C-alpha cells in the first residue's frame, strides 16, 4: 500500500508569508527594505522606517 505523498513545500504558507507586511515595532509604520551602497562600493540591505 503506497500512500500519496504530500508536497515538500507548503505553497499556502509561502504565499501567506510573502503577503505579510512588516511593521516597525517602535512606530507601527510599514518597513521598507532598500539596498544602500557605501562610497567604497560595499552593498548593505537597510530597513527604513522611523529613522531620519
């Protein structure tokens, strides 16, 4: 007797996490993720929200 195997990836869970919006824990606004490049050429991912 062979059982029908389930998918290795849960597509519904992946879609839910993709649609979830990150909110700042300090101000509650939406958090934007941007790529910042320093003058030396080093790349860095920054989360921008309530920082000035």
